[in-house]
C-alpha cells in the first residue's frame, strides 16, 4: 500500500515541505524541544510544528501501540501521506495532507468542526491518542528523521469529504449480519471528548454578553485546563490551551484577534500552574462537581472562634520560642566575642551569618577583662583559644589568619 522511500527532495518529501509552507515555526531535534526557527530549512529538524496558527494543513494521529503499523495500514483507513515509526517502541505517527482549512480571525466555525470530526474519526479508527496536541510532530521530511518513514502514493492533498467518504464506504467484508447484526461503516467521529481541543461543551456566547469576550474566553479556558489536570492528570500546556481558546473564540459573533486569544490562553496556563482559579462552585464544570464531592467526603473544617484563638495562641508561642532561641544564641555570641573569637568563627559556632552576628554585637556592652569565660567551651565551639590563655602541648597552636580574613577587632 505504501512505498518505502528514502529522503528525496524531488518527490514526496518536497511535496510535504511545499504543503507545510510555514515561514516561522517551532522545531527541535527531540520531542521536548520547541525552539523558534531562525530561518533554517524545515528538513534540518527531526521534530517540527506542523500547522500554523491560522491554517490547518495536516491531520495527524499518534498511535501508542506496538501494532501501530497494522492499525494504520488497515484498508478502512484512508492512505496516509506518510507514516513514521519509532523503531524503539513500534509506536507510529501518521499524517494526511489536506486542503487547507482556515481557522484564524473571522473563520467560519463549520469547516473547523468538520475537520475536527474527521480527526476524531481517524483517531478512533486507528486507536490513536485523543489527547495528542499535534503541535510538535516527527518530521518525515527530515534529513535524519526520528524513525523509519513510509510515504504514501497520493500526490495531491486529501479533501475532508474524500477522507470521510473513504471511511463511510468501507464495510468489513468478514462482517456476518446474522451474528453481528447490521454492518456499520468505519466512519465514527463520536462526540467531542473532554480532553480534545475541539469546540467546547459549554458555549461562551451567552457568557460573553454578560462579562465580555475576554473574560468569558479566559474563564472558560482556565476551567477547561483545571478539568484536564484534575480528571485526566495532564499538566497544562500552552499549545492545548491556545487551541481550546481559539475554538471558543470562533463561536463569538465578533471574535477577538488571534494574538489576544493566545495571550489569554497563556495567562490561563500560568494561573492554573500557580494554583489559581481552582473550581470551587458548581460552574457547569464536571471537575467542579467532583471537587466539591471530594471536599465533602473529607469533611468540613469549620473556622470557629475557639479555633481562631487557638491558632493565634500557637502562632504567638512559636514566635516566643524563636525569640528565646535567638536570645540564647546572642548570649553565646557575646561570650565568644569577649574571648576574642572572630565574627566568622562566631557565625559558624551559632549557625548564623556573619552579618547577623555583627548586628547582635553592634550595641553589646563591652565585657570587662575580669569576666570569667569558659575557655574550654570557646575552644570546643570555635577552635580558638582566648587571648589570655597560655598555649600548652594539649591545646593546638594557632597560626594568625591573614589580615584580609581576620577581623580588625570589635566594632566601636
């Protein structure tokens, strides 16, 4: 069905790059890289951004299965423009070059929904990952692709109608109506899933008339990101957030500019990653209901007056304990300084910085020469004998520190 073709600038790879036709795109040598392109040709990168912001040029599926090639080469599946297999796992990606669908500012919603329905049908047919963002994909036209590449024989892009017709017309030849019931075609777009960046479940048109277009899109996108994190345990990412916000935007009678939508989507990602905007009321989100149910099962935490007093008392006790501990360390620092220890040695002995020690000792009263100081304690804490102690064979002799390291003396 598919011809195995090495990279050749004259045939399928050139057609792929010509249909790609993105001047500024993200790319990299691994799937975790998405660097801005700096004018280098697309065939130099193993992974690249496939579709621009305003146009849909390709449909792509990602099959995380060892039998991915069998799924993709099934006769019910329209012949892909390319298939690229990960040799380490047997997983594969496949793509179909399609007649471009405009999805930028002022785009009509129905062609976008039609393309999303075809995408869902292809995902269901080949058991593809429905949460694949399709933002960065394996580049089949790379000089050194990240996998083995098969090119299809079709030279022209598919229309969405042709892709649908192929799946509608296919009937399993081994289907037995007497046993299995009426035969069904391979076309099964299902419904828009929660994890897909398609047209959202809740429309924003009515909300936008109340709070404004910007606020409505921002809140709906943030709520959807929380759904992804709480239900599907997916980390919010900008690509999926922007795609979802664009799908919301096309519903509006007067859509926002694409740049403004992208800015709102990025802001929603930042807020969710910071833990802000978590659904705490029944706002129409399934995740909100689950969140409230989970909080109810855990039990409430009433903020009574007694609890407030107890919290204040605990905070006061903690502050007093820290103050007492600091006072003890300050007394120790005073004694060590009176014995002739340097600020640096004192700081190491009390576990504070030299600046803190200097602050403690700045207004400290001078210790008279006759004050009794335990020299053994000072030596154990700092390794420095007091100035008045005699050096014996049992105490280590100290080499004077350089002037740049030793302190000049007590502060005056």
